[in-house]
C-alpha cells in the first residue's frame, strides 16, 4: 500500500518542493511531481535557479524516452491518462486534489502551505486517504524549524 506523508506549514510550496527534490535525488530517489500546469511551469523555472551551485535534473512527461529514463525528476500535469511515466517510486503532489493514480507509487508526499485555502484542501485530501485506510505520516515544518 502507498505510504502517504503530509508536509505541513511550508512557507512557500515551490521553494520547499525544490529543497525536497534536491534531498530526494541526493538519496537516490526517483520522483514524479504533479500539479497544475502553472505550478509545474513555475517549478521548472525555479529548479534552474533556486541554487547557483546545484542542479536538480528534471524533465517533463512526454519528453523523449531516453531523457525520461535518465531524469530522476519528472514533471507531469497528470499521472493517469497522460504520457507513460518511467518510474513509480515517489509522487510529489503540488495539486489541490488527490492525484488520480497515486496508488501506483510507493510513496506520495503532499505539501501544504500556511494559507487557509491550501490547508482546507489538504484536509479533504487527508480525509480521502484516511477513509481508504492509508496510514498517513504528518511532518510539521513549523515544529522542525523551531527545534533548530
């Protein structure tokens, strides 16, 4: 069964996603990121610029097969009914709803900001997973920051 993790209280969803992706690929993980086309476009640009000394290799779903296979991060507006994805290890959902097809991944990570609307939508996703029996891990980024 897919492991579900919620990362709450991210001050900036895309900046946090960049740091999370950098850490994930440093640990050898292969990640598919899903969200709205606009958020994926913004993340794509940010991945090129967020750190001057580190590059997070990534491509978009629908890229040539050899590029998809070589990239540890794939940006995909949809994971079900879209282009075939090369790996199903980790799904990072930046969208507002549960990503259809999330259950094909070993792990799904949901990032939630401090904004009321984002928190409300996250509660709906949490309920969706909990109602289906998924164990959910909660990471409160605010608590982690105050511990440092």
